[in-house]
């Protein structure tokens, strides 16, 4: 299932509720990307224990053979990588607008 979920944020530049709607699974752009995504367990990430349980390494191989890579040890919003107050407010408003749609979500 994870492979089907990864293309949405990649294409949209966002990972919110809209990116994970069931209807997105039929999107031709998502279907075209799915065969190009591999998820591989990296035992090195396990060695960090609970403190590193949200770590992720990403490598993107380009058509020309070159590669881009990054490692993120803590997700945004963690104690080690906190969101700014305005980011928290935006997130709350965005989630509230989906959970309880109304003319005003503040």
C-alpha cells in the first residue's frame, strides 16, 4: 500500500488528506510513477532505536544515472524539529476545515 501512497505527495508537493483519497489510486500520473518506486528496509535505521524510529533515507535516481539523496532523522513537528507557531496554526485550521467544514474554522 505504501507504494501507492508515495506518488501523490511527490506529484502534489503536499501530504495532506486530499493526497490519500481512494480516487487518487486511479490517477494515471500516480499509476505511471508506481513502477518506479521501490521501498527498501535499511537495517542501519533500526540501530538508532526509538529515538530514530521516524528516520528515513530517500534516494532518487535520475534518467541520466545520477542520484539525489537525503536523510531525515526526525519528522517535522517532532521535539527535535518543531513547527513554528504559524505552521501549527495553519495545520489546525486546515485539519479543522476538513473535520468540521463550516464558513469559519477558527
